[in-house]
C-alpha cells in the first residue's frame, strides 16, 4: 500500500510545475490523461463543474483560471493553437472531486490532492494565535469546503433529498435538533446560515461530523439513500458521545456569537486570506 501511495504521489508530482512567481500549478492537458480522460470535451466539462464549485465556496468572481494557448501541428502539417489551463492545487482538488469516481486514478487523485491541500492549512501554533472570530472564519471556510465534498459523496451514495440528509447529521450531533430547530434556538432570522452563527468550537465539531461522514460513505461504498441518512446520523451521534465522554460542552449548549460572520465581513474586520 505504501508503494502504491508513493507511486501515485510521484505521478502527480512529476507533472507539477513551478511558475515565475514561485507558485506551483498543473496543466489541464497533462492532468487529463493521468485521470484517465481521453477526450478534452469530457474533461473540460469536469473543469467547468470545478469552476462553479470554486465560485460557490469562495464567493469570488475573480479570474482565477489562467488560460494558455499551446501550438500543435495537425495531421496536415498545419500549426494550430489549443486551449490549456494552469490549475492551482485547490482547483485540482475540486476537479478530482467532480471527476468520474469509477476511474481508479481519480480516486487516487482525490486522496493526493486532499492531503496536499490540507498541508497548506494553518499549523497548530498559527491557529492558536488567532482571535476567536478569526478562528471562526477559518473553521467556517473548512466546513464550506467539507460540505461541498460531502454533498458529492452523498450524491454518489444515492441521496436525493439533501435537506433530510443534512438534518440526519444535525439530529445525531444535536440530540434530535434539525437545522431549523438550531436556527430557532439561536434566534436567527429566516434563512440565516446557522454555521455563520457558531463559535469556533461548535464549528470544529461540525467539521468533524462532515469529514467523518464523507469518509464513511466512501469507505463502506454506501449506495442507498436511507443508509446514507442513517450513516450521517450515527456519525453525528458518535461525535456527540465522544464530546460527552471527554467532559466537553454539548454543541447546543455552546454560546452563539454576538455577530454572525456575514456581519463581521461587512465591517471589514478581517483580511480576505482568512475567509477564502
């Protein structure tokens, strides 16, 4: 297994490039065959899905996918230019999350880019030096990305009613409370995001629920919606039991911050690199 892991990492590392600015990137045309795609049209559709995912998770419409044109010689000896893209590590992560999971190299790519992306996260020392609200922004960003990956895993597990699926997890973690129950208890306005109104400790508990549910859905190859909902509930319940065993505070007993993250964003209190 270690040999396979090293072999996989080497494949993705071998096509990694370093730009003039010192940042690493991958070319889409080189990543495509590695992920077992033979047609650019099919792979380009995966890239488009990753674009949508990026914008949904970052609320950023900035031009983040540099386009390059590469010369090729056609069968008639004529020079033409084809489109290629420079892809950051995180964009590659979103691409493999949207690619065909039945392809072996896609599954291996998901592991590789997930691990490499997490290596960019803050160190424990750096995190401890953040203020509480900075920790909230940081944890919220992770839960946003985690929920996106969880939704893909849930869809592959046969989930169609995503509200019911997510409420199953909340019920397990919050002793039967649904997302609406949590919102009412926190006295939030209609459609106000409950995750934007959690402290860093509560967000961390939910992040653990999200990542562990995704892993369990994948590892156990769950393919029935009812089983997926049951799994989400059981993971949430198990995390709740762990908190209780450790003598921690139950998530529903944790205080709701005075201001939501949206309100803090409007006040421009935090730099963008903490929330993107």
